[in-house]
């Protein structure tokens, strides 16, 4: 390896490592902020918090890695151009492509590592992360209820004055508001002196045993004026057991896509799953079509008038072959069949649409493993020539360009995935849309940097305005001379 290659590689690696660590730390803080409700005030020990963060770290890599490559490329080549090192290299006959050669080899190696990471490490970490969130309340049930505040636990809002015991499962001063299924009002209140949390790691049910308490329920009468006569129902109990479904503690917003199983699969598993899902969808479509074809026919039990084909041709209006009573029966049956068929089609359409969406999600997860590898290439060939053109290093202008480009990349990528999930375009186009749009920019920047052309030729932009201004000034001068 030549001295120039060693120098460029060392400069880039130092900048890349520094940027990667800083950005990784920032995104980790964002993860903590997103899941702060699950971590704060739940009496979690340090080991559980560290495990939570460790399992969530790999999912950050697809965001941090391309941005780190982009920013490191702009800063490295911007510093070289700002310090006139590129001018010295060009004076020695070394082109931009020759200077980028060793870094291109490193980016190739980094892309392979990124694909391996996305195909093996991220699915495993995603699997562990989801299962850790589901089992954390079973391993430490007291975390579901914070001390001194109301905690949203499934269908209940629970508040305790004090927790004690080895795992904090003994409760004192328990107040429970039971949620209503029909409205947002909490008409049921349960208060008890003491309580105990009992859980089993093999079960998703958390038992809350209450001792020495009262049960209150508001009664809503049919007439409003009777409300003062029946304010509430009160009952006392020595012991009461409430079963809480722990799966309600780990419901995830669908927009975050955290709980989807496609993120836990590698390429081979995704291909196998996609094959099974596609066959299942096709079989359901075929089966539904056959059922509809059988359903639209007229029932066999209805009598049909006999027609002599030799003497009289079959009339165009088939209803004329039946009596008025039979006509009414046929029309009633046809209306019922049409209504039932429409309902069946609508329900099946929504079901098939959801299954197609699931298939699109798996296709998107498959393509994303390759997109992250190509994104490293793309960001490098955007950042390196851009740094050489703007001739600015450090943390000023390069950060502005890097953030703008990466936000554009991330927005297009997210937009494409959302559209493809709803079957607005193919999952392939949705996953690769950002790279297809930004690849011409990489080619243009590389061409302009190679030929020592600036980022924007201001003469080309200002020339039309200068001509317009010149015409107006000439007319103004000529009008003044005439006067």
C-alpha cells in the first residue's frame, strides 16, 4: 500500500469512527426517549436496562451507518480540498478517482459487513428485543406498576402508595380504576389496604390479589332525574383476584413496526416465508372465486315451466315463465343473495388486502438488507465529490449538506415503503426508490468534481437575469435621452 493510500485511509477511518460513535450515541438517546415510559419509574435494575438498550442497538445501525459514511466522506475530502492537498495531488498527476480508490475498497468491505449485519445480527437482536419486552413484566411483575402514580396496565389504571418485598410484589394502599369497554369513563373503582402480585414466567397472566377492600361502581339510570337516587353501588370483600393480561403491556404502534415478525428473519427465511404466504394468498383467492361462482346460481328447488322448444322459442324474459308468486320468491332470493355476496366480497377483500400488505412488508424487509449495503456506496459517492467541490471540512457546512441529503434519503425511503405496503407500488420500487432518485446526484457530483466544476455555475443561473436587467436599463436610458 502506498503512502498516499495509507494517509487517505487513516484520515477517513479516524473521521468515520468519530462520527459513527457520536451519531450512535445520539440515536441511542432517541431510543431511550421513545421507550422512556417503559423504563422510568418501573424499579428496573441496571442489568435489565442495559439488556434493553443492547437489544435495541442493532436496529439503529441502518440509520447511523449511511449517515456516518456520508458525513465522514464530506469532512475528509473537504479538509483535503480546503488545505490544498488535492491541488498538490492533481499537480502530481493524481486524479480524484485514484485518490478514492483505496476508500472504495474499504466501502466495499463495509458494505459486505453491513449486509451480514442486517441479515444475521439485526434479526436475532429484533427477536431478543421483542421477547425481552414481553417477558420483562413476567420476570419482574412489579415493574408494571409504578409507586405513587397511576399506571396504565391493560384494562386497568392502578396506583399503589408503597411497594415492598424482594421483588416489590407486595403492595400497600391500592387504588384501581377499571376501564369501560363502551366509553372512556371509569365507572368502577376498587380500593384495598394491601395486595400482592403473582406471576409465572410460563404464563402471560399476571394475578393481582387484593385484601380487605371495597368495590364502587357508578350506576347510570335510564332517567337523568333518578341519578341522585342511585349514585353508586358499594361492596366489601376480604379477598379478590384480578387477572391482568401481560400482552396488553407490550402493544406496539403499527406505525413503528416494532412487533412485526419480518424483522426477525434473514434472507433465506424471508424467501421461504414469502413463498408460503404467496401460495396461501393464491389458494384463498381461488377458493373464494369458486365459492362465489357456486353462490350466484339459482337454487335447484324452484319449479320451472316446461317449454316445448319445437313449437315455441325460449323467451328473452325468463321471469315470464313463472307465476307472480314465484316471481316474487325469485326476486326476494336474488336480492338476498346479492346482499350476502356483497358483504362476503367486502369482508374477503379486506382480509386479502391485509394479507397482501403482510407480503409487501416481508418483501420490503428482504430488499432493505440489500439497500443498506448499497446505501454505503451511494453516500460515499455523494459525500466524497461533494466535499471536494465545497472545499470545506470540519463540522460546519459539511454537517448542513449531510443532514439535508440524509433527510432527503430517509424521507424518500420511508415514503416508498409506506406506499408499497399499501400496494401503491411494487415493494421493489418502494425499497429502492431513494437509491434510484439519489444515484443520478452521485453521478453528477462525481463528474463535476472530476472535471473541477463547481457545485453550481452561478454564471449560468444569473445570465438570464442579467440579460433582462440589461434590456430594461437600455430602454430606460433611451427613453431618458428622448426627453
